[in-house]
C-alpha cells in the first residue's frame, strides 16, 4: 500500500513539474519595445531658430484633471504629448516662462501590432495643428506619422 501511495505521489510531482515547464515554455517573452506613441515636439526660439529650452515649461491637458505632464521644468528642449486614440483631437495648455498658450492637435488613429510579445499600440496621423499666439509664434509639422519611434513630429517656435 505504501508503495502505491509513493508511486502516486511521485507521478503527481512529475505531472506538476511537466505542467509547470510546459506553461513556462508557452508564456510569451517579455516586451522590451516602446509601445507608447506620442507627439514629439521640439522647442525653438523664434528670433534665432535655435533649439533652446525655455527657463520654465509646464504642459497639461486642456480639460484634464490629471497632473501636469511637465511642471515648471527647466532645460526641456523636447516634450512628448500623448494622444487619446478614441478622440480626433487633443488640446494641451503649454506654459512657457509663465505665459500660457493652447495647442490643438487633430489626428486619425489606427491600431498597429508592435510584436507578439508587446501586442498592439495606437499609431496616429496628424491632420491639423492650431495654437493661440501668446508666446508661441509658430507651430509646424515635421512628420505627420506618430509612432513608437522617437522621431520629431512638430516644432514649436516661441
């Protein structure tokens, strides 16, 4: 009787071990790729056209109760602006050296498979761009395709 119990216990442990190895082998690998797409904006001085960081920079969503994306950041020459894939436009309040402007980005969104490990992300295409003109002089589109690659999409001249 003890020999039968010992055999059953041994088979149970072997079955658990085989199941654990099988499940571990079937789990997807970790995702090491960037899966967040965002508008990459670079800041330039209007007078010189040089990429210069303002003394202070704050950015938040226009109708957002979320915290600032950037709050009183010195030395920022580039910013990333996340877009809402369920909307066709996003607005941001950009405060440069204490002066506020509103930036409106219009876009279309579509899902894109990143990889089997990382799944899908939303990519976007910029279709329009508007801003108030308190400190921001001009905003231009450099690259309409918003992907997970870290590429400049717009330039903000202030």
